[in-house]
């Protein structure tokens, strides 16, 4: 029997978890998960930081504050933001509480 998969999206302020949401994997593609986390992360930036993070990477003044980063380790993760930051990972239904 195939296991159902889920996206677990967590928000952290330093090491303190401030947000968690679990969504069926079929609800969001990887591209949409990244866009969602960028929106969540942008809430913690000022207007200038949002604009600088939205420029093309080679443009003067560009910052990487909203760039997605792939995690390292056993589970595939994507993170966005500095501090606070958001992390998305894929889980099987038997791995979730």
C-alpha cells in the first residue's frame, strides 16, 4: 500500500518553533511551497529588504534574504529566510504524530 505524503512547513525564530502546518503533498508543488515560504518570510522584512530580495541576482543591491536553500542530511528540506526562517520537508503519514 502506498503511503500518503505531506509537506510539513515550520517557522522558527532562532531555535524556537513559531509555526507549523502540515498539508497534503498533492496540494502544493515544490515551486508553490517555495513561493509560500517566501511570502511567510517577507512578513519579517522591511520594504527595502523585500525590494532588494526581489531584484535579479546580479543586480546591484540584490540580497538573498528570500532565496530558497536545499537542506543537507537524510530528509529533503527547503528553507527560506534568515531569522526568522521557514523550513519545508516531505513526510510520510506513518512518520507524523
